[in-house]
């Protein structure tokens, strides 16, 4: 499964206006919930509940908030970027700049884990991360992800 199978261009936020973790989750969940036709507040609740288990800020300026919901029929991905960085309680203590949001149906553990692994592998590439940070707008971010998704 490719990232672009689950990421719609409308779910890309080129500059997050959030100032904290909850704000990031609320902002990222908005277009994803809208695309899925599910309640935004419920999606944020699921994400916050997952964050209580441990931060999804994996370090290196990256966070991959994720969760599962019985309201979803398919896997959904969103993306956001913050040039100034947002405290996401990452394991390295540094602010996060790149955020991939992943929401999956409750019974889709295998697909959920495969997509988490795919996104994580792509984000290990410093050139990919730099291209995401320097992309001019939503369309260019989508193209950067599309190119990396195709090559991988």
C-alpha cells in the first residue's frame, strides 16, 4: 500500500498554526475527519488517548500521531508541517516540524502497522525530510510525497 492511496491533497497542511500537541491533533484531524465523514472531536479524542500511552513524537523533528476508530472504514493519512516547530514531547526533547497523522479502522492492525513502517522508513531519509521542509505549498508537498512513495 502506498501513502498516496490514503493521503488526499486536502489533508496536507503546509503550515500548522498550532502551538501545542492538542492543537496539532485538532488541526490535523480536521481535514481527515471531513474526508472520512466522521466526527472531528471523536477523532481528536482517540488521538489524545493514544498520546497518553506515550508520545508519538519519534525525534528528529518528526511525529507520527496515530489511532484506531470503529467509525472508520479505511485507513486515512494526513500531513502537517511547522517551520518553527511544536513541542510534541518527542523522545529527544526537540520540537517536531513534520507530522504524519494516521487513522485506521479498529480491526486493521496489519494495514495500520505496515503504513506506520512505510512512513517511518521514508522519514529516515534526510533528503526527503528536507524536501518536505522546503516545499513551497500544499501541491509541492504532495508531489514530494508522491515521488518518494513511488521510488520506495
